C-alpha cells in the first residue's frame, strides 16, 4: 500500500540515526553505481559529491548538537599529518608491491578543461564532504550504537573494546585493497575521539589527511590512491 510505504519512509527519515547514516548510504549508492559501470567515474564522482553534500545539509539539524565541541582542532590537524605518513609510508619505504601509478581516479585521461574540473571535484569531495560524512557515520553514530542502540544516550568518545575493534575493522574494509592502512587510520581517528571528545577534531584530522594525500597524488601521479 503506497500510503503505508510513505509512512514507513517518513518514520525512517525521522529516526535519530537517519541524519548520521543517510549521507553514508547516498555515498554507497553512488559507489555501487560506479562499480556497476552505470556511468564514468568522472561523471558519477561530481554527482556523488553534490548528492552527499546536499544530504549533509538536510541532516545538519539532526547532528549539530554533537558538533558543538571544537577544542583541539590544531591537535587534529597535526594528527592528520601523521595519518598521511601511514597512508604513503609503505610505498615510500618500498614495503608494498602495489603500483600506485596505475588504476584509481586518473584525470590526466581527460582533455584539459574536463581534467581540471575532475580534479576540483575530486579534491573538494575528499576534503570538504567525505570527512564530515564518514566521521558522522563511523564516530558519530556507529561507534556509539555498538555500545547501546540508543546511541544518543552514549557520550561522544565513550570507550568499549567491542565498539573500538569493530569500527576499526569495518573502516578498514571500507577502504578496499588498502584495508590494512584503513584500519590503522581508523584506530588513530578513534583515539582522537577518545582523547578530545570532539567529532570536529576527527573531521579536521580526516580532512587534513585527505588534502595532503591529494597534493601528494597530484604531484607524484600515484592515482592508485584514489
């Protein structure tokens, strides 16, 4: 019955977790479309960035109370620099066999105007959208929901070994072939959360890591990181 479906959808969107989960779900839908070859990654990525950003705007009223604590942003930025070393360290130390010059999001395959737009969209998404979307999902919702389904009653930065371990593993899996690096980075971002009790510090750390990684990729041509 259409009426019943509308009521169910409305209830889901009103659920406290919706604001934390919906942007991540939109991201996954576009990722699935990309992997299915629905359209070129150079078409889907800008659309994904805009769609996730729009969902974050919709979700903002539902998450803003958990984003009031902003002390420690400089600390987060410094840890973000450290996290860059975790990502590119194995390659620089030649302890990985992965060839990062192949695969990934390579804008040099496009002509000049489209290549520039692709880079802008990719960097903007990685630095301005993805850190907020992922940190709200993993450390704003998931890590607390694993402590108690009524996650709003769990303080930001509450620690349990189960929630810590599961989020680290799942964060690593999200990053595909670089799952091991993703797990280490996830553990680092969790530690930031426990230390500062601030989602904003985690977001800043994540954004700094992504920005510096983007600069490294653009300078070195190691597109496989994307």
